[in-house]
C-alpha cells in the first residue's frame, strides 16, 4: 500500500570531499526526472560549508545549502566513497544529523551507512552496504564494505538486500543502488508504482528496475515509527 502523498517532498543530499559521484548523482537524477511530472518535488545538495566540493575523480559541485542554513527536508541522503572514512569521525556532521527532526528520513547509499553506524543509528535495525570489494578491499588487510559495516555496528542486523527500509533509516547497497534509493524515496513520499514506473521508463531504466524492484527489505519500525 502506498503511503499518503507528501506534497512538496524535499530530498537533501550530503556532498563531501571524495564522495562517490554515482552515489549522489543517481538519486539526484531520479528526482530530476520525477520533477517533470511533479514540479513540487525538490532535490538539492548540502555541504558543511558553501564552498565548492570536489567529489571523486575531480568532479566538483557547488552545494545549495550549508549546515548553518538548516534547510527543511523530508529526507537526508549520505553517499559513500573514499571520503566516507574521515566523514565517520566528522562531529559536525553527526551534530547536524542529530539536529534533524524525527520526521526526516535518514538515507545512505553504499558506504554512507558507515556514518549512520558510527552515529549509533543502526543499532537494532537491519541495514546494508556495498557487497562487492574493490581491489584494495579484496587484498589483506582489506575488508568488504558490508563486513566493515558489521564491525562498526555490531548491534545492526546486516542485510544483503539492495534497499533496506527500517522506518526512519533507509540504507542501500552498492554504487548503482542510488537509482533504487531514489525510486524508493518516491515511494516513501507517497507516489504510486505507476508514477515510479514512468520515471524509470523515461530514464530508460525499465529492465533494470524490474530486476531490482523487489530486492528490498522492509523491517518492523522501532518505537512505532510512522
């Protein structure tokens, strides 16, 4: 059953040095196309400051808001990437996350879940991360990201689903799972499957979306979350 539609759903995406481009560009792209059908949807970039941010491979973006701006948003998405490691210790980021209203969904793609783990937000919840190791992770003493997630959050229930919806917290697996994250956030915003199917069609992603549509886990929501 589709939830009641949230008018003017706003997705804020966190960008930081060495963030993985696909992790944030894919969900941004989903919302960009979805806005053709409903211009009330909004998506924007949030960074610690308003200075340009250089993501991986030299891809540079200019954030729309900084932490001090406190933009209103219905969901806050944290991508992964090589820069995730120092971000797990970024106390200003953790404080910003804690300052968000309980109604704000907390979402991650790939190793962005490590940040949620370090903040203690995955305890008692199912969550996922990237399951395929790169070359450095595959060699000792490397560690596959989903295994590192388990070490960072021993009280988390590790899932191998592509998208895991645990109520307020939604995590997604590998780099390209940002696409399914975007589609699932539309679902959480109350858009029906016909709407999402049409967005996937325009993005020429129909076959992939059909393959991944049901690769998700929806868990009982702690504390009676709505």
